[in-house]
């Protein structure tokens, strides 16, 4: 199920917002948890970084997002 969401956003330039990811789970009719959202964000960052010239760009942005969300 997480892979389905990753495929939706794998061609984006940035990691989608938390709300967009939640909406994607709702759109495909699946339930989700915070754990699944975090894992989805992580996998998206890894996929997007693999296609990006700037090493760890999406990973670093994700770390900042998590820090804002939880700290």
C-alpha cells in the first residue's frame, strides 16, 4: 500500500505535504496511521533523492519537516 502512494508522487520535484499524502491514502480508500505516513515520507525522500543531482536534498528537507512536526 505504501508503494502505491510512492508511485503517485515519485515524479514530483518535492516531497508532497503531509496533507497531500493523507489525501492520497483517502483517495485510494485505504486507512493509514502516523507510522505509515512517516514510512511513506521516508520512501518518497529516498526515491526523489535517487533522481536528484543534489545529494540528500529531499532527505534533509524531510528531517526539517519532522523536526517542525514533532519538536
